[in-house]
């Protein structure tokens, strides 16, 4: 007698987010609560993936670790990059954290395409869950992955003697900034996935986008030493604002070249706009 095949975790969660659809007759508060409940269900789904395969986070941490261990150590001896009197490793550590978050987030779109191919996206779209909740859940889940990278970078920075700031408010600010940075670039990745729809094309575009985003930012050198045309690009790059905020909050005596308020507002606005665009494009994955 053939045994029934158990339902996949994705199927269970896809069904769970369909429970208690948001109705026009709901009170505003109830609608908001249900919206965020559905959003957190998506976050939980992604957290389960990490639980089943935590090695993915470790392998993705290898490249940033090499940057801070090799590039950072070499350039700290050369002293060719002006850092305002701060050791280069101290200057570099926040930039490498932002890079690590970027690398994890920018390739999250490939998982969206896999889910489309497995039919999971179709189940989500058939449910009454708002598209905005689906995209926001994916964005926040990427933030969870980013926080795991933050722990790894903090440990490496401590081992290398970087003067870290342990003020509780600043640590909270780092957590919020890492989540927003991951949400920003993962949603951008989702938008690209909605447009290209195939894994091969996505991987090619992801490779093209990652390095320019990283090098056209203040992650490994100050904006002030860039040529004028590159300074314009760097100041239009959300990664620059993420790095600037991390540099101000992670390091002892850290400061922002713009202001922390501007850094947070710029990244929040960009992320919010991308999430709205992603919610509009999300149904295209099923086409």
C-alpha cells in the first residue's frame, strides 16, 4: 500500500497565510494586525529555511571575511587611503558588513524564481494575502539573514582589534540599519527577478549589479577621494547611506559624514518605494 506523501513546509505555510483573509468590513486596526500577521508568517517561512540549511550563511560569509582579513590588513599597512586618523581596519569593518548584507540580499531573487518553478508563488498569489505583505515579508526575512552576517563581522572585527561601540542604542541602530539595508537590496533583487523571470538571466544581472553597487560607494574608501562623476553616483547609491550610518554607530567615536537622520530617512524611503513597486510586479512571476 502506497504511503501518502507529506505536504512540503511551503505548502503548509502557503495555506496558513490564507487563513482569515483581510475583509473590507474589518476595522482598520484588525486589518493592520492581520496584515502584519501574514507578513510575519512569510518571515517565519524564510527562517525555517535557515534552520534547515544554516551552512548557506557561513559560505556567504567567506568573501566578506577575506576582504576584511586580506584587503583590510594589507591596506592598513600601506596607509594609502585617508580615513580621518582612524585605523583602516576600523574604517573598513562597517563597509564590509554592508557588503556582506548586500551580497546576501542581491541574490535572494534567485530563490523567488525557484519558488515560481516549484509552484509556491502560484499558491501565494491564489491566497487572499495582500501582495504587499508577501513582498514585505520577503524583505524582512532578508534582514534576518543580514543580522547573522553582522554577528560574524562583529566577531572578526573584535579579533582584529577594531574599536567597537557597545552602546545599546547604537547597537539597536545597527540592527535596524542592517535590516533596512537587506530589505532594500532584496526587494530590488525581487523586482529584477519579476522582470527577467529566468535563473540564468538573473545570475548574470546580479553579477553585473553587485560590484558597481559596492565599488561606487564609501564602503572601502571615502567619497571625497573619488572623481567628481563617481561622487555623484556614490551619493545616489543607497549602500553609501547604509555604510555611513554603520560607521557612525559601530565604531567608538564614529561620526556620520551626512547625518544619521538623513541616512535612515533615505534608506527607509528607498526601501518603501521598492517594496511598493515589488508588490505591483509580484504577480508577473506567475505569468
